[in-house]
């Protein structure tokens, strides 16, 4: 089936995006809360949603697009040859681009193959408001102003300084450009054409979401969550791949992530002290996690350093959630996790001959 964009979604997203670019808030979530609360109050008071904001977004019907379509792509792959030096610069420019975070190595390679370099001079227009979207842009170097035209006047509402990306909204939602981007210095951009962007980025995001939804529905840990809460979990998951033998977490490190095994096996180990003659700590296996099992939650529950280390037994793929999302979304699962702490303590008694609370062993 085709994906239909709800009426008003395009204008809503464009309006919010422009306000973010204009205000450059430090706390994006707080800004979003205030922004949409104000819109709701306006609606309740009978005001038009756009009345308090000095811009107008035109509605555009989205082209039919089915990101869940399983047929092989018939369009030929777009490739722009690059030197080793160019590809290295491109990889560096793309390493922190959020839209690329969930691509697997093969997909990322296709994206890099398809991107091409564009040099710019001061005053050059990269995109113009209301034009059709053609490319997604990643900044390698240079400074750029974001200009918004409303009520017959154009003003600067934000800027980019040697990093960042722009142009995705028009490609994702098939809408005209929401703002104008003008270079204010010499610079270099890497561009990804519309067809490749939609074929890989949009389609991949839809497939990943569908796959994650099906996967987390099978996890006993998340059965206490409402369906809407599980969908929020899906939205914040990222995927990481580890090679056989690679260390995933280290005992004693600060905790920043929670892990769910999607494929492969993970070995959990803990250090214990040897005799006085051989004081070097010995690393002992305490568990093996396989598909659907999780690890790394203990330090997040207890707010202490990692109690154990984790290693990939074979090539492993994990779904990863950062600590902020963990604390925000998995509150209803805490009882299950705390019961597991008791199980860990029983394992320690068996392995180490001690009933010392795990939380006191650098948990």
C-alpha cells in the first residue's frame, strides 16, 4: 500500500523546522513542547494555527511512494567516481549525519558512491525557497545562512558553520524548499540526489522501523509497555555491529547505553581477585546473551560504573538505546530489571562464593 501523508503534516513539520532554525534552541525537546503547546492553545482559542508565526507554507500533494515495497529497485545505481582522498573527506563529513546512522555498511557504501562534490563561493544560492527538491546536502566546510521569505520580505533565521546537513524535508515529504540557503564563504558540499536519497534513506528507515517493531514485540522485557510506548522505543533504537572477539563494554567504565542482542552471541564476564601470590585479576564468564536478550542495564539501573564486561562471541548485531532514552522510556520495565539484579547476585554467590551485593562490587 502507498503511504499517505496526513493533511496538515507537511505544513506542521515545515513550520516547526523553520522555527527551530530561527531560534536555534539549546534544548530542542523543551522548545518543541512549548511550540506545540502554543499551537494547541491557539487551536483551542479558535485561532488559525499559523497566525502567530510570520510565514506561510503552501500545501503540496505527496507523490505516491511505498517505502515498504519489497521489489528490487529497477533504477540503475548512481555512482560518481572519487579519489581515495575525496572518499576519506566524504566519510569524515558524513560520520555524524543522523540520517545515515542506521544504514548498514553496504547501504552506506552506496550512499557514498552516489554523492558528488560541489564547491561554492560567497553569495551562491544552494537552494531557494519554494523550489522543488533535487539534492540532500552535507557540509564539508564553509558557512551558510538560512533565509526565510515571508510577507514580501526575506530575513536570516539561522546559519551553518562548517558542519551539518540540509535539504532532507523536501525530499522526504515531496514539498517545495522551506527556506533559502546561501553560502557566506567559500566552501564545499557533498550532494546526494533525490532518487538515491529516497531509495536508500527513506526506504531503509521504513524497513528498519517495521523490523524493529516486530522484533521488540517478542521481547519479554517490553511486554509491560503499551503499544504506543513500544513504538517510542523503536524510534530511539540504533543498530551497531561488533566483530567476533570485540569488546562491547568494559567493567568499570561509565554506562551510556543499553543493549539488546539482535543476532549473534555476547559473552558477559566479571573480574575476580586471585591469591596474594598471583594478584592479577582473573576474568570469569558469568553469562552468554543471545537473540532477544539484553545487557548493560545494570549500571543504568544502579547509576554506577559497569559491573561486568561484554564481548562478541561471534559477529554480533545489537540494538542500542542511549541512557537518556532508557531513563525516559523504560520506567515501566524497572521491576523486571531489578528482579534480574537478584539473579545476578545468585550467580555471583555460585561463582565467587560470596553473597556481597552486586551493587557494591563497582556495579
